């Protein structure tokens, strides 16, 4: 997931606080953008929130996602060949 701050002349550093369902909060201090990855071991509805602040202003964004465990199985193709026998 990525967060971008505008305007491009915003005062840096910007502190990003990432919070997600079943995850420990993560805090980064960087420039006008930040990126994080989360991994969940179980399917279901998950939420995450990122808050960006620079001491002057603060903005928060939240997103809900549904993690689905695939139930389809992949099989290799089966090829049938017809043989002709000459008698």
C-alpha cells in the first residue's frame, strides 16, 4: 500500500502511522510518499488506516479490503490420444 501527500511543497519530514487489522502499528518518517506491505494468514475483512502528519497538519485515510482464500484448484491439462492400429 502507498500513501502520497500533497501539495508537493509540504513541509518534510512527514510521519506516517500505519495501522491494520491483526498487525502491529508501523511508524515511518520520510518524504512526500511512503509504502508498506502487510501479510495476513487468514481470509476475511481487513481494515487499514494511514495517518500522515508533519507538525502543521494531519490527514487520515482508511480502506477496507476482503482477503479471499482461493477455493479453485489448478490441474494440468489431460491429453487423450487415439491410436490406430493397422492389421
